[in-house]
C-alpha cells in the first residue's frame, strides 16, 4: 500500500507524511473539530488498515483539529441508539466497524503518538491506545455516550479504561461519566506530558522525528511487543462488549415505551 492510495480515502482525516516517514493523521469534520458519527465510525478503521499496510510509515502522529480531539454531535447524541431506534441490521454493521476500528489501529506496526489537542468525550480510547500520549492543559477524557447516555460501555471502553486506571477507578470513570482532566490523567499514568496548546504539535513532531531516526525493524518489533497485551485483552472482550451493547440498545425500545 502506498500513501497516494489512501491519503484522501477518509473524509474525516487529513493525512500527510514528511521526508522522515512521520505520518500525521489530523481528525476533522469539514475542517473543524471531529464530530463523531457514521462517517468516522465506518472510515477510520479502514484508514488504519491502509496505514498498517504501508511499510514507508516510520511513526504515526494522531491529533484533532481546533480545540477538541473528539466530540459528540449536538443535541440528542446517542439517544436514538439508547432508545432502540436502530434495527439489528444496523447493529450488525456497527459491531463489525467497532471491531475493525480498534483492531486495525493496533495492527499499525510502528509507534503511535497521540497529540490530544482538547477534550475527548467519545472514543477516547483512540488516543490512549497510542504508545505516547501528549495532552494540552485544556484536555479531558470522558466516556459521555455510553452509560451516561443509556448505552453499555462496550466499544472497548470496558477493557481499556479499567486497564489504565485500575479496575475500581476504571469502573467509576465509566459509570459516572467522569471528566478526567489532563493533569490528573498524567498523575494516573494515562498521559505522558501535559503541554500548552501551542507547544503540543511541536513536541509531538519532535518525538516522532526522534523515533523515526531509529532502525525500522526495531520500531516495528517494539510496537509489536507493546501492543500484544492490548490485543490479547481486546480479543477476549471487544466483540462481547459490542454484542451486549447491541442487546441493551435493542431492549431500549420496550423500556422507553414503558416509561
């Protein structure tokens, strides 16, 4: 796979690569902060698969646009899902895409740096699954659309956050909709560095250039050993979590009618 084949394939990502082999993925919606929805859910996993297939990539930097990393759509958010308004056929597609989204990210064979430029209120696992996580002082992490929105936290959130925070603190994070701000996230080991907004991307690119200068076989094999525990954990529980999310959502149609 070559960059020209996938650079413009994803409508919600601007993809660039420099001469050192550092691939930058900037998430966006129409040039502004990424609003989560059907397009990123369907296309980001396929973009990650293409990135994983391109042996010219040496390091990947994942960031957002403007003052937010990932956001929920305004208004109803996940309400339609929680109320069971999506039929089983749609959930079949959601489960397939949800599995590919995380598995293809972890299949990228080179180090990944997340430059979290602001709040990540949905699919925050995309940032914290990267090998190095940098954040601005205005960043916070949250799982707003799942349990607080009436959905099972099954998109891998139930695996990743208890793994990072510890079982009890992770369950608290998921059940309460806690906003985990950057300074506390650093203290808890989720974030490596907290920077000002202006310093974020220069620091991410400096780290990426340093990594990209290393032996490419060393880079790939290091990424393999660092992601194997994550892959094992997701192999056990990602699909199950998505399936349980679908069952609870489909039951929502009856529940909300009763209410």
